[in-house]
C-alpha cells in the first residue's frame, strides 16, 4: 500500500510541475503603452506575466527585481535582441517596440522566469 501511495503522490507532483512550467497561462494585463508598465520579479515569476499592448508603439517595461536568485539577474527579449541586467531593488526600464502584432516571450537567462508580451493590432 505504501508503494501505491508514493507512486500516486509522485504522479500528482509531476503533474503540478508540468502545469506550473508549461501549461499555466496567467490572465493578460492590457496596457496602452503611454506610461511605464511595472513588472515585479519575485518568487520565480514575473508579475504580470502576460501583458497586452498595442502593436507599433514603443513600450516601456519597468522591471523591479526583489528576488536575489542569480536566475533573476537578467531579462531577455530574444525576438527583439534585447537583454537587460536587473539589479536587486532598483527599477530598470526596458524599451521594446513590437512593430507587428504577435506574442513575444521574455525570460531570464535560464528560461525559468517566463513572461509574454502580446502586441495587438488596432489597440
């Protein structure tokens, strides 16, 4: 009976890991892009992790890192060839211009912190 309980618990734990890292999708926060969008970097996540913005306009993302983990020390926007160092406790502005509508991922250098910038046409 112990083996069955351990196996069942392990399967549930594996399912939670898969959901957390690959399947969960936080609600998108819609922004106009006029003022800086504040993104908190803490406890292994970006908050908000999904940000809707209008395509074709410069967007200022203001990252505030509270997590001292080495994984959180950089943010990468591979689609735009942009990276920025994020010092602990100091706001860092990153300007991104999504020229076309689409979904653009931003991550830490190890791809464990993950966020998404969603550029919409006509917003």
